[in-house]
């Protein structure tokens, strides 16, 4: 009895999980622009959730234009959401002007992130007076790491935006229909009047 109960619970969970996956696939199939949007959300979260370390690094190192670069990266990360939401309107062709503007913002973000990393690198290794890291200043290495990861995720987002039409075609090929019992051969059903 206990084994049957465990099997029914596990099969019930499998059915529930299969249905959840099917619903997610249907949602992505209807909105393939969700793929680059999810990549952009991940990129934004990586930068914004580590903004304390980035701000502390800017204040400690105080390199040329570091604060400005961090501000521009954050601002353009937020503005790119507006572009992303308007770039692929439903049941219409992509808005190429908005996509071009979004790519310009991504390019500016990459340049700002690169400049920020270069200022950290300069202060740690190449300056006349090299900065010595202590235990309390490990946030500088955290900021360096997360700004690098932010750059990588921005590039992934750019690739996802470019491949969005391909994603749309691939998702259309996924079968998300539900098999209904007793719906097999409708031609064999006799619908004549039996009076």
C-alpha cells in the first residue's frame, strides 16, 4: 500500500512537472523575444546587485571617470529594457531603429565596463604608486569580477537579440499540443440518425 502511494505521488509530480514545462514552452513559443529579455534581466541583476562593491571600489581607487562609467553602465542597462520591450512588438515586424539604438547602448556599456576594469587594473598593477589590497578591500576584486561577468552577459544578450528570429522559428517547431484520449479517429464515428 505504501509503495503504491509513493508511486502515485511520484507519478503525480512527474505529470505536474511535465505540464509546467509545457506551459513554459508555450509561453516562450508565443513570445520568443523573452529569450533576449531574460538575458538582459540576468545582466542587469549581475550589475545592480553588486553595485555596493562597485561604488566602494570607485570611492577607494578614485580612477579617472570610474564613477561616470559606472553611472552610464547602470543608466543604459535600465534604458535598454525600454528598447527591448519596444524592439519586438507582437505580431509585427521588429523595430530596427530601436534595435540599432539598443546595440549602441550595449556598445557604450561595454566601453564603460572596459574602462572601469582598466582603471582597476592600472591602480593595482601599473600605477607609479601601486595599490596594496588588504583583507578589508576584497570588494575591489569582487567588483572587478562582476563587471567582467556583466560584460560577458551583455555580449550574450547582444547575440540573443540577433538570433531572436531564429529562436522564433525553432520554437514553432516544438510540439506543445496536449494528447486527448478518445480523439484518435473521428472518421469512424457514426453520426447518422438511428431512429
